[in-house]
C-alpha cells in the first residue's frame, strides 16, 4: 500500500469484487493512517493492476496491463491528471528509480 512520505496517508486501491478477483482496481482511497478516516478518493479512467507514489508524494502512478497504460494521479486534488497509453506488451508494475 503506497503511503505519503510522512506516512500520514495511505492510498488503497479498490474496485468491484469481480475486478479485484483478477487484481484490477478502478479507484483509490486516501485514508488517514492514524484515524482510518477517508480523506478523498480518485476514480481512474481505466482499471489498473499496481500503484506506486512519487518520492515527494504529489503523484500516484497506476499501471494497467489491459490497456497497456500508465495513469498519473494528483494526490492533492484527488484526480487523474494524465493517461499514457501504449507503454509495453504487458506492463505490470511501476518502479521509481533514483
């Protein structure tokens, strides 16, 4: 589960049960790590498999293999800000490198 750099917010991928059984999610919940209260949510344009967060905590990156895409999500406005398609044959994970 990706978390903010200060570990105060958890980003949890959720979706319909039928999609989650295949590992797919279509929404991200921002949860306060201390209280468990939902701070916001982001609905994605397409289902995705994996989720990671930028080092500064400003963006989440969701990878979807079905549509071969990378979704970039803003953690302050709780919205999808960019969609990049055609990123490979079967992308499964986004990994941040130094």
